[in-house]
């Protein structure tokens, strides 16, 4: 009887240990309901892809909309005056907010005094005054940058168009992320021996005239990951075919809409990346000590259909 009792005691102890391990193993699974706000600056494929990637990764991490997650998605439609009001509303109702694009991140950073914010589709969070440093943001806000390797894009331009001499740059003069990229692109393009002509725009109304003007003399156009330009890439692609002037740079989504090629960011993957940061913060990690991340996935992306229409051989292109 003593042996049986001893065996029973060991068995019960083992079951208790297994139960404890099981409980410990599930401690990281989300239990409480959370509300996540999303502020998207405007509607275009890259920003929308980032949002969809974010939502998909949250679901993968166990945050299910309608069960333990409430998503509050708001789009400012590119209107700066909407940002302040929407930011205030989201900060009041949310446990964490995702800011998509620099203007959205800047607005939320100004408004939020106690709610964590993660950003994505932001090129230079330092110059946008969002963080104190990339390694130690130092406040309530951190996230993922979409900054791509512009020098590699210039090298691809040289491979695709060896006879090109003049490069036009189209960008929104009021977008901080665009200014940073244009400055860098101008440096690399001039270093490579190109004549550079820049055209700044203030709204989508300016895009057609500015593009036509640049394409009259330029051998190619360079575009940054610019929100206003991205929202009009279909029209820019049509003008590209009309003038037989290719468009280089921007995001992979911008290339699909009307560009020739880029070595750039996959925004859906970037959205997934920032979602992983968000989950860590929801589980207690301090955003002030959560480093800003660069894209983990950059890719050579070529619009082969457009290349045929432009008569450009892209079969030999490679990232060096």
C-alpha cells in the first residue's frame, strides 16, 4: 500500500508539473481585450499594404479582431487638418496606435502623452523629430523605417539606361521624408555624372504638369517613396509610356502601378515587421527602449510589362 501511495504521489506531482508548464507556456498568449488604433495618412497602395501586413501579423500573433482585439482604422485622406482631430480621438480610445507615414506619426507623437505609438512608412524618424535616437527612441514612439538603398537604385539606373545623361526628380516639397531622399539621390546621381533637374509639387493637382515638364528633357525620372507621388503613379506610368521615359525608384507598389524598377521596400512585409514590435509593447515592453528597425526585406522589383512598352532590356539587371 505504501508503494502504491508513493507512486500516486509521484504521478500527481508530475501532473502538477505538466500543468504548470502548460500554464507558463500559454502566459505569452494575449488574454485581455485590447484596442489598437490605426492612423493612415492617405490612400495609396504602399500605405495600404503596410496596414494589411500589420493586421495579418497581429492575427498570426493571436490578436483576433472581434474577439480579443478591436481595430479602429482612420484615414486622414492626405488632409493635414484631419490629423490632429483623428489623433486626439485615437489616443483617447486606444491601448496602442499605429501611425502609417511621417505626417501621421508626427501628429500622434505630438498628441500622445501616455499611449504608445508605433510607426511605419517613415523614412527618417530622426529628422522628423520622432525619436531621440534609432537605438534608444526615448519616448512613447518607435517603429520601422522604410528607407531603401538609393545608391543601389542609381546603380540599377546605370545598368538599365547606360546612355542616360539627364535625370529628373519628382517629389512633394512639403514632405520631410521626400526631402531626405531627394537630397541623397541628388548626391549619388551627380556623383555618377548625371545632370539633375528637380521639380517639387505641393499636391496631386501639380503632378501631371510637373511630370510632363521633366519628361520633355530627362532620360529618366527618379521618384522617392513620396505619398503624393505614390497616389498618382498610375497616371505617371501612362505619361512614362507616352514620353518613353522610365521612372526609377519608390516602393515596389509604386513600380507595379507605373514605375520601371526599384530596389526597395515591400510594404506588406514592413507592416508585419512593425506588428511584431507592437505585440511586444502590448505585452509590456518599453517603447523607449525598443529600437527603430530598418526594413528586413529589400528587393529588386521590375515591371516587366512596362519594360516591354518602353523597349528596355531588364534581363541583365542585378543588385551589386
